[in-house]
C-alpha cells in the first residue's frame, strides 16, 4: 500500500530531480522513495548496534597519502580488504569493513577528525537483518 503526501522543496532541488527523471526515465516518486530508503538505512546504521558489512570510501589530496593509516591501525581488525587508486591529484581509498556498527562509526569519525579528507562515505552492503556474520 502506498500513501500520498506533499512536500515543498527548494527550486534547485526540484530542478535536479526533474533532470534525473528525464535522463533516467523514472518518476519523482521513485527518486524520493530511493532517497528516503538511503536516509533511513543510514539512520538505522547510526542508531542500532549491529554487525555490519560495508564500504568506507575516503577521498583526499594525494599529498595527504599515508595519513589515514594512523586511524586505521587502531581499527585494523575491521578491515577485510583495501583498494587504493589515484585520480589526478586525488587519492581514493576503499575499505571493505566488517564488524560492530559502533566501531565502524567510530572509525569513520576518527578518519574525518584526524585526516581531514575531502569526502568520506560509508555504504552498508548488508542490512542488519540480512547479516549473519
């Protein structure tokens, strides 16, 4: 069952939604549903402790290469796999992490506070109810 409700958003966001709809051939509703699912997944990840499998992606200036390893040494038991790529003057590091969600949140927080990356993003791969790790 679906419920209908109205939402007022800034024009620039509306324009972005319309552009995506036109390019992908989808509806505004499908974009909003997807965005809300992602938002609630992130909130759940932050609020309820669980075993989690996901990707921690860190983008930084190549000149800051190696600094993240200080934070990772403390959380090395979480890191299952690692990939490092250079893209122009940027360094992108991707970590497959497995462990308690609160430890993963602490790792991400410490990377942000200590390493000052340009962008840091955590993407859960398995939802807690799917995980039997």
